[in-house]
C-alpha cells in the first residue's frame, strides 16, 4: 500500500516595500531601510494569510525591512521570529550603495562581466548567486531538521527566495531571474524526503 511522504511546509515571504531606489544596490550594514507605509500595508496583508494557517516557527533575515514584515506575521500567529544571517540578501561588496549608472561608469569592465554572467560574477567583497544559494541551503537544512514534518514561515528577500525555488526544483541557477517574487509575496514549498512540491508561487494578497 502506498503511503504519503511526510513533508516540511516552508512559506517564504518577501518583505514589504521600502523607499530604497530600485536602481541602487542595498547597503544594509550602513542604511538598512525600513518599510514605507505601502510596505507595511503589504506586510499586514501577507500576515493575515496565517490567521488560519498554523506555523511551528518563524525565521527572518536580520535586515530591518524583513524584521518589520516578520513582526506582522508574529502578531497574527503569536510565534516569535528567530533571526538568521544566512537568510540575508546577496552582498555586493564595494558596489553596495551605488546606483547602477555609477557602477557602469566607475567599474565598466566589471559591470560588463556582471551583466554577462550575473550568477557567477561578484565585485570585490561580494557574493555570487551561487554563494547565496549555498549559505541559504545551510540555513534551510538547519530549519528543516529542527521542524521536520511541520510548517515554517521564513521572511527574507527576493534573491534567497529565487534561489530556494531553483534549488528545490533543479532549475539552473542562471534562470533565477525568471522567477517573479513581488513585495510581500508568499511562496510555499513542501520539502519531502525524496521529492519537493511547489504548492504556490508569489501569492500576493494585497491588490492596492
């Protein structure tokens, strides 16, 4: 008789919107932007999904925008967030805080290399997307071992969520940009012993 494989349900939640320019690279260690009013509304809307969806644990990147988003989930679920550095967004080293046109002007060869190979190129002091994938998986392994067969929510960033999807379903890393993850979008992956299942991708509950 066939028995259903027990899975660990992981809900990935992207943070809400900030006022940080889209054409500038985040520099969390220096500026660490917070959610704007719209972003807080998005976070509250995402959190309401968990009114009727019990979770065993809530993990969060230490960035302020993710902490603020996780606080809304925590308020709804009563589960306190656990912060994990492995859930942070990609590091860009000496490029952090720069606008894209500044990078192109100041580092033309490196900029061209990045555009040609966004997965494997990294500026000095930064990470490749593969680096992000490896450290994220380390965090996920820890989380799933601690909550095997249960439901977990993880509040983090677009890069790590894209990498989680590519790794879970053996999608080539260089295809990560084809995975859309909007502000406060929720993605659920059920991790099994032999197979993973994508239950839904980028469920955006706030339509304003």
